[in-house]
C-alpha cells in the first residue's frame, strides 16, 4: 500500500474527522482507542502519518473502528471520497470488544471445526502474499489467545 507522504497525511485528516463525526467525545484519541479497543499508538501513527507499514489485519481493524467498509483505507489513500466508504446506521459504531460478543454465545457441537474449515477456504481465495500473511497472523493470534487462557502449546 505504498503511497506518498501527502496521501497518508490526507488519510490521517480524514480519519480524525471521521472519528469526531462518529462521536464528539472521540475528539479525545485516548477515549476513542479505549472505546474501539484499538492500540493508541497505532491510531496515533496512522492519523499523524508517522508510519505506513500496517498489516492487512490491522488495516481492517482500523476500518471497523472508524466505521468504514472493508477496503476503505486503501481506497482513501488513492483519493476516494470518505462518504462512499462509511457504514450507515448502527453499523458505524465499533463494538466494545469482539470477545464480549463471543462470551455471550454458546458454541454448537462441531461449529468450531466448521468455522476453521471455512476460514481455511477463505484464506485460500487470497493472493499468495495475502495468504501467507493471513496464515501467519491467524496462527499468532490463536496461539496468543490460547496462551492468555492458560493453554499449554
């Protein structure tokens, strides 16, 4: 996703405006990052164009936090209009945490295995470079979650 520094600066300005548009209390970046459950430094870096090497997974997480459709950040970097990429209605508020939603739901017998198969199929549809990154990221995240829960790997 290499673009010019000016492209990244424009993106940062759009993201700040979007954040405040979603919730006036989010004019405070720390409040936004806490509510959206995203890392403060990552949000600071993208809004201030301090770095440009964000993983695909992080870009998608940021798009969700800012209430944007998938693919919005790359599109905005090449000059797309912000309004055409915003989610409407209740979809525009980021969830407090995906884990909160998972804890309130009972997993049906065999559902986890079905999900893993679906995820494998979905990853297989990606380009080789995206597939490698998706596989590495998925493994890293699952290992981290399992370790945090006390599982021995």
